[in-house]
């Protein structure tokens, strides 16, 4: 176990060193992030014109959701995107062989090898929005609600990671999965708004089929102290199932890996 | 007759080879067409929360607008900066530059061929949309269709030129695709992909109309969905942007090629 922590530390310190070379990228990411946030909050405000509410969410509590989304988007940019989009290239160029030969778990290696520090400001900003907006909407934090919030964020992240990893792992057969990832990203954008704002059919889809609700709406409810315990319990089971499935699927996929250009 | 200094034979060969190439990636393109679902997600939100009335659109109007926005987006998607960056970093650009054909025109042909491949998928998605929302069904009149087609092509041209501008920066920096994000973010919010621009407060709208972005989705989508729109001024603005962008791209390209160092070759 300690070996894995040490490996992560080595991975990310080299990543940090190599990214110092591209400081301009960092600035561009920062600008793009601020622009995206400004735009999303503006679009969100259009829903509230004339004193309306968005699926029984007030303006402040809907901002909590934006915060959670920004936080997860930051994590995606920092960790998921740089690592999981590379899997396709390893398969295509046959360099996955070298990864498999390493004396460490291949899924672990593929999932944490890179870390993009340009995602960090987004993570911090996202959390700041969550807490600021939660205070604005009159939420009083307790150790219990903070704990539930952290657990529900973990649930959301694990589900997101597992779905993405599943798609990336299917590149063993299909090689080109870039566009499938784009479909996923497009659907995840639905997480910017509370799940109760959608028509009933979509609510069902976004809770059980592609659990977008677990990514943003439920963590936001947690920090506002409104999350029901049975949803948290269900989320724990669902995220465990997703994670176990992604692992089994990876093992299964590797059995079909035939390598390339060798 | 020659277009962009190319004979018909060259154009035909370019388009047919690119089309054959694109046909190989049908599933990819189908998935890509599907990744344009954002207007539909937004439609379900706007209509579910009865916001449409506040900017003068009932549910049917909203449905038509967002389906049109989806279709316009399908045929004005541009990815030239990504192809160009890959070609430039891998050294493939060098032979392209030697050929008596502007490399950008090769990408234009690839985009047009991809649009043709995409057409059946876009139609299938539109039909699915009508089955789910039968009340929103409409057929635009022929002049409407023609004007929408024309303005979508102009929208594609503007988007292509904007991205080519960024792509030309590849000659200076290795990672110009990162710069593309700075175009994509305002495009996302100001083009009308998420909400018809008539919903904007008037001061934001004024600023938005000074950018090229509303003419990329909002204007063609309004024509296609039959919303009232100032057709003359819209086309005028589109042509104005094209006439500003063409010389800029040309200039930046010429300056850039001089600096080209044939990376990876």
C-alpha cells in the first residue's frame, strides 16, 4: 500500500516539473475556467428571472450545484482527462505492453500517472463557491453534514471515474473511443442543473442509467443538510458496484488485448 | 471556371477521396453527431421550467429553435485546429506545404466530406426528436430552407476561419489547441446553443452582437425555425466577418509559414 503512495508522489512531482515548461497553458486554462464559470452563472440566472425557481431550488442553492460541478470539472481536468484519454493512445501504439510489464497494478498506473496542475484553481474555486453559496442559503454546517458531503463527493467521483474508465477500457476492442468520451462529457453537462429541474423521464435516466444526480445534485443536498440517508446508502452501493465492474471489465479486456505493431 | 484557384477536377478529387476516407469512420461520426445533444438537454430544462414565455417563445417555438440549433451546429462544427496541430507536430505538414494546394483547403474538403457523412445521422436524430415531440413538427418553406442552408454555410466559414486563425499560431507555439478553448468558451455562451439570444438582457445582448458568435448558431437557427429575424442585417454581418477574417488568416498564415521549422521531420 505504501508503495502506491510513494509511486503517486513520484508521478505527480515529475508531472509538476514537466508542466512548469508550459506556463502559458496554465494561464489559458485559468482564463477559460473563469469564462466558463461566468457564462454558466449567467445562463443559470436566466432561469430565475421574474422570481421563478428552478425545480424547487432557490438561486443560492442552485449555485451550490454549480460549485460542485466546478469542483468535479477541476478534478476531471486535473486527473481523469490527462490519464484516461491516454489509454487509447497506449492501445493504438502498442505501448500498453510496457505498462502491463511494470510490477504495479495496471489500472492504478493508467489512472494516476499524470496530474495536470492547471485543474487545481478550478477545484479550489469550486469548493469556495459550494461553501459560500451554502452559507448564503442559510445552511448551518455540522460535522455530520460535512462528513456526508465528503462521502457523497467521493461517491460522485468514483461513479464518474468508473464510467469514464469503462469507455476508455473498451478501446482495447474499438481503438478509437474519443467520440464516445465526447458523448459522455456532453451528457455530464446536465449536472450543472438540479435533477428535479428535468422532465420525469430524464430524472429517471440521470439517476439510474447515467447517475448524473449522484455527481452534483446529491452532494449539494448533502452540504445543505437535505440529503436523505437512504440515498446516501444507495449511492455507496451503486458507486461500489460501478468501481468493481470497472475493475472486472479491465481484467476481462486485458484478456482480449492483442498488442499492436509488434 | 476555377474556385479558389482550383479546377473542378481537383475539387472533385479532393472531395471524393475525403468522403471515402470519412465513410470509414461512420460509427465515430455517428457518436460525434450524438455528442451534440446539449441543445436538447437545454430544451428539456427551458420547457420544463416554463421559462420560454419570458422571452416570447412557447414550448413549440422552443422545441423548433433548439432542434434548429442542433442541426446548425451539426453542419458548422470545426476541428481544423486539432488536425492541424497533429499534422504540424508529426511533420505531415511538410509534404502538404510542398504541394501546389493550400493546406487549409485540404482541411476544408475534409470538413465538407464529414458533413456529408453526418447528414443521415443528423436526420435520424431529428426524426427521433419529432417522434418524442410530435407537436413541434414543422417543414420549413423552400426559401426558408435555402436561406438557412446559406447562413449555415456562412456560419461554418466564419467558424473555420476563426479556428484557422488559432491554428496558424501553431507556427509560433506548440500547443495552439489550448488557445482554442478561449474561442470555444465565448462561443458556447454567446452563440445561442444554450438559449435563444432573445432571452439575454438588452445590455448583454448588445455586447454579444458585436462578436461573431451569434451568427454561428442563433441567426441560422432562427431562420430555420421560422422565428422573426432581420435577414438582411444578419447576412450582412456574416459577410462582414468573413471579409475581416479572410485577409487576417491569410496574413497570419504567410507570416507563420516563414517561421516553419518542420518539427518531427
